[in-house]
């Protein structure tokens, strides 16, 4: 089924941590939520079952498409925190750990799902600023706020465009490096970016993604591009 409308909403918070799952010796964070973490945020808002990661059964690359736009400039901060080997208050055997956080994260999410009932639930919750579970930006103490932008028609494009969302590398045909230099675009590439995950939390699909670290749009020729009109202003996105 070809996407025809997307729910557009913003998520933000004070801190975010999206752990780089291939890093084992330090708690480094991706600059933006990976696609499967957006599944978790949406699952929390509409109340999908969390036990056994069952909520992941409602999302896959065939029935769900997501685009992510960086709104606030990406900034990192590293903080020393104490972890405990057991749940509950730390009574002893503290484990000091350096954690990397994204500070003042702010993202725009474009969401399509072929299950209209699921989409309607999300639209209703976001519109009314309600959620079944508390949405977070990666970790339980990184609380997330959200706000509906709208429910908008989209149309595909194939030409070179100014792209507002994160661009998966596999979708890029050609890049305009001259435009990047003129507009002082500071591109960051996130490698090993998780796109799909099974209920055992095994990543089944990855890609690299490109975006400007200050949230500026990027000029490129791409596959799978869509245009969204928000308050008569076009936004060009890549649905992953």
C-alpha cells in the first residue's frame, strides 16, 4: 500500500539517550531516535503491550513508514551517573558510569501506518495530549513531551529537492556538495542506524543516515521522496 497521508507531530525533552547498540564499553548515544525507538514512543502513547516487546509486532517496514526531522541543533553532554546492579534505590556497590546525552532534543515525526485503527488511536492521543504509558526519549528518566502538527496528504517526488528530513544513505542518488558549502551545511552521518528489530530485540535491518547537525535542509537527489504541505509550506521527507 502506498502512503497517502501522514500524522505529523513533534517530540522533545530535556535529555535523550539512544544507545548505540554496537558499543559495549561506553554509553554513547545516537544523535536522533532510531526508527525502532519511535515504534516504542508510539506504542507507549497508544498503549501497545510491552511485555516481551510485543508492541514490535505492530510495526514493520511493510506496514509502517516513518520520517524524522531534526528541529533543534544536536548537542551532546556527558554526565557521570551511578548505576546499580539491582532495581530500586542504590544501597551499595555503585557503578559510576559516563553517559552521553543529547541535550534539548527536538524532533518532528512523520508517521504512516496501513492500519487505520492504529493511526486513529495515535491521532486522537496526540491531539488530546494523552498517553497510556509515559513516552520517553530512549531511557525512563528522559521524559518526552509531544504536540500534534496535523494529519496531512503526501505526494511522491523523484527529482532533486531540498530535503527536510533525515536521509537514509540507500535512498541517495546524488548529492549537491556545492549547495552544502554555500549554505554551510554540517553533515553528520550515523552509521549502523537500526531500522527494524524483532521481538528478541535483534536488529534485522540497518542503514546509514545523513542530516545537518543544526537541522538545516539538505539538497540531494533521492529515491522514495514525499512532499507534505504544512500550513501551505512544503516539507520534503524520506519515509524509512
